[in-house]
């Protein structure tokens, strides 16, 4: 079992100097504060996936982290920590490792500029290589990693006890008799240990995909292989795809590993499985991965990915504020970020959660971070939602910073020459920033050349108290700087009185923010009125002040009411964030999803609560067969812990569509559990529905543990036999895990 050679060859980096540099490793200065900079030895472990860091503390274990967890490796003093804790003269020696999860950045200093560049280049190359592995390569990589850990004495053989350790690592428990039978079957050399091909044979027996054999056997009519015509038949009958012989030939050319079979235009079982595991053949419609919707509609005709108190990394009372929180939200496709602005020292405004112990960050640093990262994930406009508590003097500083840092990307006047009558489109606003905040006068007044009498406006802040009487007492006069006021063009914050008042007195660009309780009540009691209101105007929803732990609320009822800016705490992993990720998974992850046509018509009679119109009764029926799962991660790192997985299938949408069904748990197997259970759902408003697949570790005496999930829009489902990728609790892809299902969507009779 020459794992090192196999590993490097598998990655296509055999003998690569950058990989060798990481495997050798070296000393780096780890930076935590201006006074805490300590030397640590870093190197890549032999699995080419795990980074090892030596700790100098006597009783502390040496630390490791997976390259799968790395979001980016940045050269220079770009991170907040390095800017704050190092001097400019070490700029060229600095670099940062940015993680996908809530884990803090790793800020490091190399001994020279050349060495820093070498670390950055090498890590970027290996991380990129890992990300581009095929599903088969990822599985092999994972297996090799587990084999290394199981081979305790590093003799490249596996004894029976090491095989048992290996089984635990790959999340499967088999009884001793079955393991002994498998072991003897594979131990062709009768040596009492497994080596090389014997280990491969052992793994192949364990991971045999019987369900794939059955499906493949149905269509492999040409001496045990699939011909191009057999493949066309499979694609048309099972996958409900329009397919031609040319399509089949292309698939065989791309996925068939056997050159002889490829030459004869045949698809082997391995090639068939490689095709089914390709992202374009999975459950998400590949046509929906890129921008596919009409992006020329007015902005208020879209759901917009939105964050609340974006600066917070943790809770709402004492956690840290950071520019990194903005970067992470923007990387996830968020298009509306919030800035709570307060007077700071030296006439520099700061951002933090007022009247709490959350840390403070400079307003100008936040604007710089937003400017740099706003359009890396999506080119569509970013809305800066200002909660302004600053004096006039520091508001003027805010306006100057935004003007100088954002430059021409900042919208400071309507796109049209005259007074606009509607919002511009996301397409027209690509690469632009829009300010949401208070304004001294109506936009119309600037065209009528009417000056405001004074610089007072009523301040209606987000109150942390649900009691209306107390909310009333928080209203006070806010002095507003004209420079800042004039930057508010399309999103003027106003108080909401009623739908009738808004219809009669508010201009299209005047919008209200609703705390979740009030918004939920309106969505339940005045659903159609809310939908109609949002055809012409914007609504922003934010979490209740009682959510001091940064928990979230279910955004679906607010989307059902047509609300565009449903702001969530992006830093908090939870089901609600999973659903938000699912809503914005499609359309190029642009952060903008076009509302259904019936939510863009001012005369719409759509009511998500009652669904009174006959059209909504022409529903769809969704049939889901949960077949199997592969390579599920261990929930507990205890050696003896093996998952007992069960699968939940949930529908999110209008109340009539909300449903949940689950399989029985499959005992002691996270490697290849199988269920073969069928579920059926009626879906009345597929345009608003989301489907969530989740896997939990069953526990009879306490709550089930989360294993993985995947949420996607109902209308983005592909039919037939499909693999479902799985995200971990932080919303990042689990490299080798997956679910296998059969999907059928039919018009109800």
C-alpha cells in the first residue's frame, strides 16, 4: 500500500515542488495581538489534506486543520488582525489563511517575502487541486486518509485489529463474524494481513453499490455494457431528459475510464457511476447554476439575500465586531448589509451594536472591506443599510468616506435625468452600491428645487422591545447631514402606518423596516395586501431584539408575502440559514431571485394563506424515493461512535405546501446506508416552494444530531436518479458525502 505515491499521483501533483515544500513544512510567526507573536512549525501531513501545527505548550495537543476548510489564502496585511497587530514594514512577509467556517483567520508572518509567497502559492495550488477533484477522486482520497490513520505501525499492511479501526474511521460497524469472513475472502496470500490489492478488494466489497448495479443492469443490453442507444433510453425514460445519440457519445467520451470501451462507444458501470456523480447530473438543474432569470425587472421584483447586524461574528451583546463578518457575508452572495453607525474617537465613526459590549470597528475600514469584496461572488448591486446614530459632524465624515472609497460605484443620483417613477434593474446597477437610510426631504423636492427647512428628521430605530408603547418613546429628532441625506436615492427609510397610508402617501422609493413579529402578523392577517404592497414598494424585515444569541427566524412566510429584504444573522448556522442558502443557491448565486409573475402584478389576488383562486389548486405531485447515502461523516469523534442515519425530506413554502417525512434510521452505518423508502407530497405553489433533504444521526433518548443537508428550489429539481450533495452545518460542502434519490414531479389529476 504505497499510499504516498498513490496520493500524489491521485492529485496530479507527483513530484510537484510546491507540494513537496508543504510536506516538508517550516517555521512561521503566528500573530494574535501586537504583543503575541509566536513561532509555530507548520507542515502538510502525508494525506495531502491536513495541515499540522506544532504547539509548544506541554499539555496541549498539536493542532490540525483540513485544507477543505480553507476559503482563501491572502498575501499581505489584508486581514483585520494583521492590519491591527503588525507594522507596515512586514507587509511583504505577511499572509492570512481565511476559513469557511466561523473559525478565526490564521494570521502569519514568514521569515522573508520569498518564503511568504512560496507558502501562499503552494497552499493555493493544493487547495485548488483538492476542490477540483472528481467525486471518485475525493472518495479515494478520503479512503487513503482513513487507511493511513488505521495503519498504526506504518508497515503498509492492515492486521484484523487495524481493519476494525479502519471500519470505524469510515463510519461503519460490522459484526466480527462478517468482518472475519470478508477478511479471509480478501487475504489471498494467507498472511493474516491485507496489503495492496487485497485492501482495495476489501474496500470494493464493502462499498459495493447494489442499487447502481440494478439500474445499470436494466439498460446495459450490449454484452454487459451500455451502448450509446442504451444510454439515450436511460436518459429519456428515467431522467426525463431530451437526449440524442450525440449527447450519449459526449457522455461516454467524458466519463468512460476504460479506453477500449470508449473506443467502441460503450459505457461501463464505472463510467456510468462517474457520470451520475458529476455535478451537472446531480439533483440541481445545471441550467439554474448560472444567471438564468430576467435581470432587467425593477429591483423590488426580486428577493434579495440580506444580512442583519452584518458586523457581528457571534452574539448581539458581547461578541466581536469585525470586517471579516462583512467579507464572509458578501462571499456567500449577500447583497444587503447593515451598518450600525455611532460617533467614535478622533472624529472617526465606528460600527458596533449600540449600548452593548460588542467590540467597535472603524466605519471607513468596513467601507474599504465592502468595496474590495462586494463583487467577487456576484456582480449585482449591494445595498448598504445604514442605521445612523451619529452626530452631523461624523455623518459628514461617513459621507466623505463612502464617496472617496466607493467612488463612481456609489449611486448618488437617479440613473435617469428626470424624477424616476420606478426602481432601476439589477442589470442596470451591476457593480454599484446603493444607500438605504434617512433622507431630509422627498426625492421629488430636489427636482422641484425645493430646499428642506431644516436638517431634522424623525429617527425610528430598530427597537429591541416588542411593546408598541415603548417603541413610541424611542422616536426622537435626529439631526441629519445634507451630504449623507443626498446619497439616499432609491431606499429612503420611513415609518410604516398602514398599507392604505403607504399606497396613498409614500413614493415608490420610501420603504419601511419591520421587526419579525409585526411582519409575521401582517403576513398572516393581511397576506394579499402585503403582497400587493411589495409589488410597488420595498419591505425590509429584521430579527426581534430578544434574539440576543443571534438566532434566526423562518424567512419563508415573509418571502410568501413578497418581502424582498428578509435580513438574517448570517453568522449563525441553523435551519433558517440553510433555507436562505437554498433560496439563493440558483441564478448564479447572484443574491437576486426574481419573484413569481403573480407577485409582480399590482392587481394580484394571490393570498399565500388561503389560496382561494382555482389556479393554485392545479398542483404538482412530488414523488421522492430515498435510496441510499454514501460516506457520511462521523458526528462524534469518539472512536466507538458510528452514526445511525435517517433522512428527512421537507417542503418549505405556502402553508398548504409545508410538509415533512422521514425514513427509519439505518443502524451503525454511515458508509453506505440504504433505505428505499417512498414519499409523496402535494405542492400547490411550486414557484415559492423549497425542498430540503437532511440527514440526522438518530438518538432514542435525546435530540438527533445533524449530519448534513441540501436545500434547493422546487422548480430547480431534476427528475430521475440523482445524487444530492450535502452541506455541513456551516453551509460548506462535505467533500465525499452524498445522498442518492429518485425524483418524479407530475401534474396532479
